[in-house]
């Protein structure tokens, strides 16, 4: 009977402990599955947040639906960076220039930010230029806004930033530009004959220079000048007074159209209201 019991234990092995694995105290290596091997490839091809399908780009701009956008693309009404695109599913970057029927479009939410610029900040969107006005409005919006016109690093005052091309064009149109009012301090008193010449318009290197208004702010010294002009460039001020051999000591933009610095301290910004924007576009 003893022999039979021993033979039974050898034959079944059901209650015998399993051999201890050499990985019992450590995580056993697992061969990567096919699915996990595909993850890096998938991430590389679809993880670019700066790209989107062209029809979605057009639809997000508010022009039409995606279905209609496909039709406009097929009709050759859409260009990307100057090239007509007919390909369905074509992907574009947010930095690309996309135009529908000749007009540039933007899929981002429209933003209009008015900044009261302090000294020491460059009016540029370029990096590597030191402190810029983009640092001051970094938290204003996620849309890619850019300044309209320029103010020198040493200049102060109002400047408008937006991603709305229609507003940009409205400001830069030579016939329908939006006037800006500057307070300018010169290195010496502005002579009356020079005052009259600027008021009436003059030619500089063959180009006619005109202003909307000019006035003396301080009649005692007459070196503080108020000047209203539609030109958006900062250099025009130096062109005007440099023509008559004056140096500009200070520049402050105190108004853009009907917009003023009231309740907007230096270095602060605000979003334009719908009413403010409408009035600006009506000027």
C-alpha cells in the first residue's frame, strides 16, 4: 500500500509546488506588442496642432460650411501661399496665407486689443528684439494678433493689435485710414512759417506730405505740438519735422480715432467692445 501511495503522488503532481520563477521578485520583461510599436508613428503623423484640413480652416473662418468649402476648393477659389489648391483633404498650417476669392481669411477668433505702450518696448512680433509689446499682451488672447502701425521703442501711447485683416486694411488704406493724434515734444520751438508749411502740405523728396491737423499745445514755448495724421508708420513723424531740421524729443500717441487713453494706464491693455470697433470702422 505504501508503494501505491508513493506512485500516486508521482503520477498526479497536482499538489506539488510550481518551480519558483527567476522573475518572482522582479518584473518580467515583456516583448512590446505590435500596437505599442505603432504609437510613435501615429503621434508623429497626427500630433501637429498647427495643421488642419483646408476645408475646416475655411469653415472656421466663418465663410461657409465644410461641405461648401470643398466645392470652393474644387472650383479653384482657394489659394495657399499664392498657389491654387484643388486637393481634397489638403492640410495647411496656421502660419500659411490662405485666401478665398482673393481675400485673406483666418480661422482664429477675431481679437482687438488696445495697448497703452510704455517706453522701452519695441513694436514688433519678432523674437530676439529684447522687450516687445507682445510681452505686454501675452495674456490678452490666444489668437495671433499683430500691431497696426509702429511706435518707436522710446515712444509711448496707444497702439491697436488684431488678427482681423479687414481692420488692418482699414488702417493702412491711404484714402480711408484711421487718424491718430500725437503729442510731440521738439528740441526747440516750431517756427510759425514751418507750422504753416506742415499745415498746408509740403513735398519731401518729391512726395507730398499732408496731415489732418496740427496745433501748438504750449503757446509759451511752442515746442509741444499736437499732430493728427492717418499714416500708420512711426517714421513719418521724423520725416515731417526732420524736413524742417527739428529733432523729436518725445512722442506720445494719445488717440486712435475716437479711442483714448482714458482709464487705460501705461503698460495696460483692454479688449475693444463691439461698439468701439463699429465706431472705429465708421470713421
